[in-house]
C-alpha cells in the first residue's frame, strides 16, 4: 500500500469533510494501515495534520463448483464487508453464487469477511435448468444450460437432445406457473411435452 496523493478528511477550518492534498506522511501498522499525514485542504488551503486508519484487506478461500467439478480459488475483500448466502460475487472472471459460508468453524447464513474461513459457491455464468419431458404418459429428465437471466416462456418450443418439446408448466421456488415466464436462475423444474408432428400424404 502506498501513500495516497489525496484523501477525504475533515478540515478544522471548513468544519466539514473535504478533499485534501497529501503533502507528506508515513504509514505503519500490521492488522490495519495507519497513515499519518500533513494535508492541505483544497477548499480553504489550510494545512494541518491528519491520521487515517485503513483496514487491510483479507483473502478468503473459495471452493467453486461447476457441474461435477470443484476448484479452489480466493477473493480479497475489506474485513468489514458482509457476505450472505445467495450473494453474487466475482471470483476471477467468473460470476459465482455463494451457497455456503463457514465462520468460526460453523456454517452460517451471513458473516463479515474478516471472520470467514471458507466460502462455497457455484459458477453462475450458466445454470442447469432441469426438464421433465412427457412422452406417451411417461416422463424422462433432461437439462439445458442457460445464462441466469435467460427467460423460459410457457408455450415455448425448444429442441432438447433429439426431441422437440413445448413447455406447459414451470416450477419456481414458491409456486407453479401455467402462464407467463421465469428466469433460469429462479427455475426449479420445467415441464414439457414432446411435440407430435402429424405427417400428411
């Protein structure tokens, strides 16, 4: 960490927080960085002494799952940032949905970054959308990969594997839809029928 060229601190003359130019200073500290600086107010040009304390960022291990694989990664956050299960974070270049948080040896719903031992998540650039497909009174399962915001509409016709199907119902977390649409991220299961093509001679 280097000494900043300007900081936002309270000016004793202006009596409010304003941007100050850093003229000189030093920094130290282990768990947190302490800046001791001589600063000049850009509003009134008053020169005074200022002390600024910045919490050092923490690195949190992240276990990211995608389909049948899990990879280890890490993110860096300020120690006071709060993370919650179902938050979306960026892990490298991948959007990741947090599925579990370990803090102080226990699984919790939310915690400050400085108290988190491990995060678990799943890659969120694409999600698996499960389908139950009905054919002559029998159902079989399939899935499609979709971006989280992709919408599936009742009445949509899709090609899944070698079958052409039409969606007749969508189950989301708290109810079933028979009209309208739902985003891939919210779908629990899609119900569809195989389209029967009549052939004429």
